[in-house]
């Protein structure tokens, strides 16, 4: 079975040096050279960014804007969507607080 020309056989220690296995020759790991996301730190993974946006909203936007491979149009779209969702959640919270005050006044009037 031939190895695809898109894949290179490399395996590096955390310090960037090749790791050798004395028993079986060089230890290797397939890394896709055409997928730069495979070499990104964990905090730029899509799942981490989605969880961060769902957890802390606009506070996670620096992860989006500092992402090295995301296109500016996607960054702008994700930012806009996050800000719109944040605004809708804010409006929902204000309406909930108004309803809570009305219910409290109704209960006091009984």
C-alpha cells in the first residue's frame, strides 16, 4: 500500500526533535501537511471554540479572531452571530425579570 503524497511520516517530541525507537526503527505518525489545523494548539480546535462560545459568549471571541487558519469572512460571521445571540439572550433576560416583578406584585396584592 503506497503512502499518499499528501501525508508525511514525521513524529516529533514536544521539543521538536525526532523520536527514535531502538527496537523498531524510527517511530512515525501520519500528519496531514495540507491540513494546518492538525498542527494547531488544542485551544484552536473547533470543539473548544464552540464550547467556549456557548459557555462564555463574546468573551470567547478572541479565540476566533486569533485562529490562524480561519478566514476573515468566517471570523466576522461568527462574531456577528455571537453578538446577535448575546443580544437576544439579554433581551430575554430583561423580559423574564419584568415578568418576575409583575408576578411578585400580583402575589403581594393577594
